[in-house]
């Protein structure tokens, strides 16, 4: 019986390393690759993402989504309705 348990245990250990967990975002700015972002939730559930220091440009939606993903523990609900507003990105659907 012990011989059957060993391959199972090794397989379970190997699979446990395949799933990465995203640490929850704490209070304060989101920091990714040394850059700080402010993410706030609107009453509608939408997320406003702004970059500290250098404001976003309209072509930097993917970078804003990365910050929103961290805020939402890897589950930002992005869509084609997301939009650039002034110097921030609005993630319309918020967190999934």
C-alpha cells in the first residue's frame, strides 16, 4: 500500500507548483516593476487606474489592466468598453 501512495504524493507535489497564486493587494498604491499605480473603485464597481509620477497615455491600457489585475487578485473584468479618460484608465466592469 505504501508503494502506491508514493507516486500519488509526488504527483500531487508536482501539481501544487503549477498554480500561481496572486497575493492580495494591500492598502496603498499597487507597485509593479517599481512603478506605483493608484486604483480606486467607483460606486458602480468600475475601477479607475492612474499611474503615479508619469500619467498614462491613451495607448497604455495593458499596463493599466496589469495594475487592475493586481488590485482584483488577478481577476479584473476587462472589456472593449474600458476607456482612457484624461490621464486615467477606466476598467468599466471592475473586478470579476
